C-alpha cells in the first residue's frame, strides 16, 4: 500500500476572514500560519501547499502585551555603510500595521519557495473592509 498524496486538482482552497481586533500578535500569527500551511486540513502534506487563503481585517487593533510596544525593534539594512535603520513596534503599528502582521506570519512559515508561495495567500487590511467579497469568505474565529 502506498502513501496517498493529494494532486493539484484535488486541493480545494477556502477563503477565511480573521478579525485581528483584540487578539495578541504572536498567537494570531501562529494560527494564521497554520491556516496558510494547510495544517487544519486532513490532506496536509509538508511539501505540498494545501493551505487556505486568509484575509485579516482590523490590523491596527491587534493587541501587544507587556513592554514589547516600546522595546521591540524592527531592523532593516539599506546596503550602504551606516545604513542600519531601526523602528519601534509602536511606531510601526501607527505607520503601517499591515506590515507588522505580515512579517510575524512570514517568519512562521517555511523559509523556502513553498513558504513564499504560502505567503501569497495572505491579505492584510488596516480597517474592517476588504475587496474579496466575490470569493465568499467564511468568518474564522481565532480565540
């Protein structure tokens, strides 16, 4: 008997809407990463992208616990001498809250081509409106 692997046409991808309001950033990101990888599906296979599409709304209302808002820094190197740029989490949440959730989720996905493909199924929006009504997304409650 051989091991069953789902074929490309057998994978049915669902669309989920996740409301980030009041949820801790790390727990939210880990649950979103599980949905993107397909670990919630019975057809999960580590080397096949069988995950679902995820739409995150209310990104600016994500909850940050402890002292992380002031102490956590995001670093970026421009490539030039002395080009290290740093930004605190609270300032990044004001400027671009979508990026905070996207980076938290992307760092929980595999670091290869498959992880990049999984990450393309994530859509994060600042407010409670999104342009994906045509896909008829289901509301997913992550508690």
